[in-house]
C-alpha cells in the first residue's frame, strides 16, 4: 500500500471519484439513513452544481491512486471544511484517509492558525477523533443525513503529509 499516490484531482477523475464515494456511502453509511438521506447524498454528488464548482476551483478535491485506479477521494469547500472523505473498502486501515486529509490541508488550507471542520458521519467519528478533531456540537440530522460537527486546530500535513 506504500505505492498509493495522493494528488489533486483532474476533471477526468470526477466521475470515478464520485462513483467511489457513492459505492462506499452505500456500504457504510446508507444502511443507517432514511431514503431521504440516501437520495439527498446521491443528488449532492451527482448534481452539476458541485461539478461546476470543482471545475472553477471552488470545490477542492484530492484522490488516492493505486496505479490508474482511484481508491480514495477527499474534498474541501469553503476553504477549510471537509465535504467528502471516502476510501475503497479494500484499502481501509492503511492510512489512506489520513493522508488524504493531510493533503487537503497541505494543498488548500492556508494561514498560521489552521482550522479544519467536518460534519462527520457516525461511521467516521472515531477516525476524526484519532486525527485530533473534537466535537463542537451534538449529533444533528438535516435532509435525512446524520452528522457530528467537529473541528481540528493542528497541522496534520506536517504529521501525516
């Protein structure tokens, strides 16, 4: 797994990256969500608005590659908010998600006081806690999606980059 390359996504990566996000969401998140939540997530990742934001640089995306195959994806919006983080289940527990988050920070989060935020899915809360994220509120549900607001104030890219 050491030969996994993390890099900034290109336009031609979009479809494969969103398919990976959808497939992984269905396996690990959707079973706990209502139809409304699942439909809302699919609409979010398949809508043209998000793709257009990506193309004009407003929605930052990094991918993990094993050769030519995309095995992980992470994205950032609003300058410091993790929007998506998914790793192919065959690549779980190999540090890829940690490297993706560090790459987002290294490539796109600027300033001396680095704060990243995330609305963590229940499945991912433990992962984010290991990276130093702390909860900032209780679990919430919006549009059928349950999440825990969290933030981190450390330079992950220096630790895991």
